[in-house]
C-alpha cells in the first residue's frame, strides 16, 4: 500500500501518471471516493502516461468512455450499477478482451469486482481540504 498527498489537481495527475507505469492491458483500477474527490483527474494521469491526448471526462452519463493510445483505457462509471446483471447489460465483460486498462469509478457498487481480474488495484481518494487529497493505492489482486 502506498499513500500520497495531493495538494492540487496537477499533483493528482502526476501521482496517477507515475502509478500508471506498473499498469498493463487487462489490469483494473478500482476507484473509491466521494463525488468530486478526483477519480477522473486520476484517470487523466493514467491516460497521459499512455500517450492519450484526448480530454478525459467523467463517464457519468455515458457509463463508459474509451480512450486509445499506447495502451487503451476504458473508463467506467458504476454509480447507477447495482450488480452483475447491470454489468452484463452495459457490455462490461466484453471489455476484458479489448486490450486495455479498465478504470472503474464507484467500484464498491459491485463488491467482488476485483475477483474477475488477474491484476487489480484499489485507488481510494479522500478529500482532506478544498484542494488537498489523500490518495491510497494498493494492489488487491494479482
């Protein structure tokens, strides 16, 4: 487990970019954190590491945003997902064969999600101030 302190959005992006060095296609990044904690900014840092220049945005309404680079990123929002039936309904499991890293916001809505990956990391982001965050990264599978 690693703990980081972020004092700004740019710190969060930088921390994520450094973390992404260990990621490979098929891995999952399971986010935990309240709304506005910085989960999408963390995904921006991962995207930056993989040479993705697109504007990374929250998949809140789309449920899935796809980004293509040196390693593809499939960014999910499971806020309105309540179980595996919903995951099947959005084609979630089809992304396992698409050669990318799955970044999954609100992963706690499907508690056993990490079991479906060979390698999964949990990234918890906690607001500690208006701009500051505590970021805890731990490998939970693999």
